C-alpha cells in the first residue's frame, strides 16, 4: 500500500483527514459482526494514523495558527474601517498626556447602529509598525480606550473592540507611567459598562494588553487568531528555558480559537476564508461584522442591569479547580 | 471531579535562611543575635531590609491572636489543560504544596485586625512564584463575598510573579474575575486595601492589587508589569537595579504609602478606622 503524500501543514488538512478517518472508524465499528470477517487490522491502522496526526497535527496546528494570527497582511482595525465603516470618525488622545497610535478608536455606523469602535492597530509596513509600536499600547493608549468607553456609556452606544496585540508595551516610560494599574483600570471600566459590548480577537490576543480591551458581554475569535496568557516564546523561555520551544509551548497553552471555545472561555469562533483572513479582507470583515451585529442584536434584548449582571456572573465564574473532600 | 486529601495548613515556618544564631544580615552583613530577626518581624533591625516571609507568618503578624479562621481551603488546584512542560503541572503544584505547607498561593482568612473584623488574603511567593491561577482567583472572590456578607473590609497582601502559565487563559481570566470581585466591595461601600510586597508583577499587579482604594507597599519591594529582561530586549533601555521599587512607584504617583513591616498592622488599622467598614460582622 502506498503511503499517502504528506498533507500540507495547515490545520484544515489535518483536521479533514482526521475527520475522514474518524468517520471510517465509526462505520467499521457499526458493521455487524459477520462470521469470518475481521476489521481489527484496519481499525488498528486507522487508530495509528490518527495518533500520528494528533501528535504532529497538534503541535503544528497551534504553532501554524500563531504564525497566521501574526501575519503582516492580516486585516487590522483600520482595514475593518476601510471595508465596512465609511463614516468612521477617529477620535484621539487620552486627555492627560498623549495619543497612543497603537490603539485606534472612534465613532461609526454599523448597519443600523451607531457604535464606538476601539482596537489595536499593529501596522502593515515597517514604518507604520514603528509608529504604532507594533500594536503594543502604553498607558496613554489604554486611557484613550477607557475615555472612549465612557463616551459610549454617556451616549448609550454599544462598544465593539477588535483585539490584536502581542501585549502591552514593555518600556521604562510605560512602567513608570503605571502600565499595570492602567490595564487594571481598563478591565474595571469595561467590566462596568451598562451598554452592550462585543470583543473580537482578530489576530493576536496577547496577555494583559489584550484583556484590557477584551472584557465584554460576548467574546468572539476569528478562526486563526490566538489568545494567551503569555506568548509561546515567552512561555518556552520560562518553562523549557529555551525560546525555540515555542511550538511545544503553543500546543500546551491551548491558545487557538477552537481550544478556547471548547474550554468555555470564549463565546464563538468566526470562520476565515480558505488560506486565512489575510487572503481576503473583504470576506473576513463581512463575516466579523455580521457576527458582531448578531451578538449586539441579542444583547440589546436584555435590559442594562441584566446585561451587566450576566457579564459579571460570567467573569466571576471563570476558573477551573477541584474541591477537596473535607473530613 | 478529582478527590483530594485535605492537607493540613502547617503553621511551622520553614528553616530560616538568615537570622539563625551566628548568622549575619545578608543585606548589610551586621551579625544578628539569636531571635533578633524574628522579634522585628523578619526585618533587619540594622538596615531595615525586609526578608520574605511565609503567608502563614504574615497572617500571624497582622491578625489578632485567636481570631483567625481560614476559608476556601477545600478549593484545590486542577489541571484543566493537562499542562506538561519539562514536568507535568500536578507534579509542580504538589511539590509546591509540600514545600510551602500551603494548599495554594493565596491564603484566605477571616480575622480581626486590631479589634476590627476583616477579610485577609495573603499571597506566598514560595508557591509557584505566587502565581495566580483559578484557585487564587476563586479564593479572592470568596474573600470579597465574605467581606460583603459580614460587612467587613478586605485586605490583601500581594506577592506574585504574575499569572499561572500552566493554566493558560484560565489564569488570564482571573485578572478580570478579581477586578469584578473588587467591584462588589465598592458597591457595598467597603474598603479594599492592597499591600504590595516583594515582588508583585505581571497579572497580579495589573488586576485587583492596583484597583484598591488604598495601595501600600513594603520598602524595597519591586513592582513591574513586564519583566526587566523583556523591557531591555524590546527597548534596549538599561534599567537601574531598583527599577519599579516601592520608593520609585511612590514618586511616580502609583501607590499611596511605603510602610515598614513593623508598622504595617498599625497603618492598616488607622486606614480602616477612617474608611469604615466592619463593626457589624463577626
């Protein structure tokens, strides 16, 4: 029997093959036990192949997804604006110190709604990336986000955030300017909003810098985006003492949209066009905006108090622990 | 759900690294008399260097004698991701439990502080770097709930390397969970005082510990969101060794007070007497 050619290293091909094998396995198991017929050999072969796929697929999948999530051409907040929000009015500044271009925010009309849109912009070209610190925000950026969230609250506008950052900016000024406390206060502000809120992780959801914009009634993720407590490289450097172990850390952290949906930490996954979001901005943006509108429509059916109480309940119940049998 | 055997919270302090008879202060080098360090709450009487202390000791130092009852001890670490790096996660936390004599990195107690009923949480850096996972988050929440129910203030002494990586996004979500828990206190007009000790970093510094009504810190404690190495690698800025110290955080307006451990209980009591809370619960 000829070995099938190695499938290309994308999550979908692994998953497709695994799915086919699982279906075949199910068929074989459901076959009536006819005298003289034994399927055990084929079953064993399928199980072995599944195991191989699982081992290789899992590590490759997570790491590949990280690469797709970080792709330079992946649509960023300003691409969403260009594709779907023609009347976007960008607002700037934290009213205290400066304007952080790692975070973009403003007013827009989405379908029949007026919204406040806030998100990270990493930049596509090297020049833009430098101007925007690769989407790594400083306290000024989180203060701008909080200010716009409060503006939304005042005028009863729903808040949509698009999350795409490797993390908060790690710098001396940022630290001295209260980076940690500002992130904490941003979490606090978004947790307490009475207007409907939807967060979409559209690329990289990097740790506290992402969470500062990602506390919401509904948290959605694009299929090839990732959301993690630490970058795989950072995790590898700390736990494996080797940042080259990123692929293994990526797998262990369970940072893909599918994993996080399964763990109950996000609400939905938005499928990307074949080949990834960067291959078709128009289709990606359309799908994201449709899901955002559906979520907002659902949230608007609740009254503000109920929404706030459900949001709090959701976050207060997050965690996974065991209960010891007391004696 | 896994069954665990209840581990007794030992009140015994682990072998002191400094301060034994014939030892010198590892900071200033001055010889220390036997028991001298313990008497001054493990602060060097000569140079005021603050030695790290176990959570159990901290509770003894802050709570009135005979008033302590621990809560949330039945909550135990789980392994939701089946995390395996060089060693499996359950092996790491079991070892931490043995070494620290604690069930998790946050010890949660109901007690009295200078006669005033209070909920008191103390983190312990010896337990996996004081990292915040699901049990720390849930115990924090239960402390906040108890405080609201008993109409008491909440005091939490932080010491943490940040989020518990082995619990992945569950641990990041504890930042949101603890911040929301603090809101419950605020709405009940109950004070939350945060005490930052060496070191308090990452996700703990960027969550409950900095949304407190009053933030105190021990002298010389280091507080940073990002690790020094990450900052130097990303920005090529050289950081002074005391970068992010209590004193510099005070100068930059990030905290309220730097308080010597020997005066901490007195400062907490003074602060609580101004902000109210307590008095009706017991």
